[in-house]
C-alpha cells in the first residue's frame, strides 16, 4: 500500500471534489442537471473504492482523501439545501457534526496506523443521504412529481442512521485506539 500515487481511484476521488462548485452553481436554477451532477459525483464514491480494491490500488492517500471528498460533497449539498429552504438547519447541522466527528476519529486512528472501516450503518446512512439530497434538489421538477416529502423522509432516516452510526464509530474508535 503506497502513499501518494495518482491512479484511477484517486482521479475519481478528485473529480468528486472538482464537481462540487459545478453542482452548487447549477442546482438552484437547473435542479435536474444539478441532481445529475450530484448523482455522478456520488457514483464516483462507489467506483473509486471498488476499483481500488479490485485492482490493488489502495493507497494511504486514497484512504485519507476519499472520506474527505465524500464529506465535502455532502456538506456542500446540505448547506445548499438549507440556503434553498428545502432542509432545516437542525438536520443539516447534526449530520455535518457527525461527519466531522467520524472523519476526525478516522484520521486520528490513521495516525496510529489503524484503519476504521465503514460499517453497515454508515453505508446505509450514505445511501439514504444521497437519495434524500437528490429528491430535495429535484423538488417537483421531475415530470411534475413532488419529491420533497420523500426527500424529507429520507433525510430524517439519514439523520437517525447518522447518529446511530456516529455512536458506532466512536465506540469502535475507543476499542481500537484507546
């Protein structure tokens, strides 16, 4: 496992970060295009890890950068949704705090050469969160179908999963590191 190598997974991770300004600029006025940009960026989260594992291109740099790129994308989307009036500040704040907490714990563990793997609760949270963000960005622009209520239900599910998985990560961190 090397440190800093630019490979396909790393390029995909960087593309997720680079897509954020485009998403933020496009989504408020062209929600369908914004949802597509967000969806493609979210897809790179799955692809970079899958390719890295399948091809043996896992690097310490990638292990560190991938979750940070994920957090940048999600936090940007949550802030945009608050700005657009489609998400409460409370929900966004709790999810953002959880993201910082878990990322901080993972980085602290890495300094001790311990990798805290993603757990099922975190993965389910990510799926609910991505689906919620897409629904909330789209609103009623997809063939007149109002996705606001499904988006609200999904974001509350994501919030609950965020809190539960945040507790799980914290317990896992203390067991492995302390």
